[in-house]
């Protein structure tokens, strides 16, 4: 009997997943349609603009590689936000955690002298710990003092921003007087020297870090007791506490893991792309773009991987659209429209469920 009862539940789960994927695909198509309307309004052919966009992404192995480089930090910040969503927390602090991770990676990359097989893991560990600590501090304030995590994270983003600028200006990590830190040692870099000539100067191992992180988070969420406890807290904190789960510890743990992922995103950008950190004139936005990636990926680790690749391709290919007179802001309009319609689909689905329940009670 239990097996028979479980079959309808499994079917419902599969149907829900299929519906999410369908809504996402429809939202993407609608987003491109709205982008086409915007292009027509500025008297640019959508056909030519989109043709150039896709050619810029898929036209050569080098273009594909560069799209992946753009996607790498987005996958990790998207994974950070998705993980926190799964545990019932809205991590709007991934931006600050990203910045702290980049600072941690830079400090170890500049200060430590070691072979690459030791130096690179140390830099990644430092970045993950910096991001985790930045997230855990907010988790502690929420769990212990009942502070609003959204407001705390916004404030912590700005603290990280100015702390990074302070480190960049410090004599310890800046010997030129310019608005950029020292470059990390060659042994700390994720670059692929043998492929630079064919795939571009910035091609690096960062995507491997991102894929490993996706696999690890998938296993944690779906195959471990820790993942079960964190998801239980996300579903219903009161019920989780009644079941014996330490909700306060779960909150701190969830935000710390989320912060570690965002910190790794900062590390891949420093060790694989910039090799240093610059004084910020404004926030870079990787953490906020991670929210978009998480939503497009339906907060599922595998979905986030593909959503990050999609967003990275759009960011890289979108730069070429101005060759036909199209404003690059069209990409932001497309991505914003996609998120809007994904959100609308969720609202409509909840309304439909509500109406069905009312209809069933009559």
C-alpha cells in the first residue's frame, strides 16, 4: 500500500519539475521577444542583432571558452543564492561574500610562496573561509539576536566593499600607488598557459572549480543528513525545531556554506581572470546577478550550472551587439524580462492551487 501511495507523489514531483522547466523555457523565449521589440524601437534589426549575438558565443572555440570564463563566477554566486533559497534564507549578501572571497584569495596569492599544487588550494580555501565567515556573521546575528538577514547583508555588502578598497590602498598589498593591488604569484593562478594562444589570454581552470562545487552542493542537499536538516528548516522552521533540529545552528551553517560558495566565485575571478583586485568605484554586481542565475536555474544545482552558462554567454556575446548599433542594455532587458516572467509563473501557479483548493471545498 505504501508503494502504491508513493507513486502519485512521485508523479506529482516529476510533473512539477517538468512544469518548472517549461515555464523557464517559455520565459526565456518571451524575454528574447521583448528584447526584439526594444531593438525594433531603436531601429535595429532583431534578426541581425541576435545572429551576431549567437555567432559571438558559438562562432569559434575561443568564443565558447570566453563565454565559459564569463559564466564561472555567475555559476558560483548563483549556486550560493540557490543553496540559501533551498534552506529558507534569501542571501542578498553574496555580493559582499564575493568581495571578501576575492580579498582572501588575493592576500594568500600575494603573501604565500609555495608550489602551485599547494598555493592554489590555499588561495581557494582562504576565499571560501572569508566568504563563509562573512555569511556566518549575519547568520549569527539572525539566529542569536533575531536581526533581519536582508538588512544585515546589505550593510555587510558595503562593509566588504570599503574593506576591499582599504586593503587595495594598503602599503602591504600595493607598492605602485595605483588603484590596484599587487598581482598574485604565478603559482596561485588558475590560468591555462598551454591553451592561451588558441582560446584567449583569460581562459582558466575556474569552471572546474564551479562544476565540482555544483556536484558537492547537489550531494549535500539531496544525499546527506545535513542537507535534509537544512531543507527541513527551510520548509518549516517550527516543525523542524519540534522534530529536534537545532534551527539556530542550521541557519548559521546554511549562510556560511552559501557564503563560502560566493567566496569561491571571488577567488576564481582573482586567480583566473584579474590576478589582482582593484579599488571599487561601485559594486560589481556578481552577487546580484547570482540571484538571476538562481531563479533561472529553479534553485537546483544542475539548473544553476546551465543558467550560469547561459547568462555568461549573454554577457560575453552581448558586447558585440553594438556593432549593429544595438545598445548593450538590451541584454539586461532580456534577462530582467526572463526573471519577471519566471516570477509571474510562480505567482500564477500558487493562485491556481488556491483556486483549486477553494473549488474542492465547495
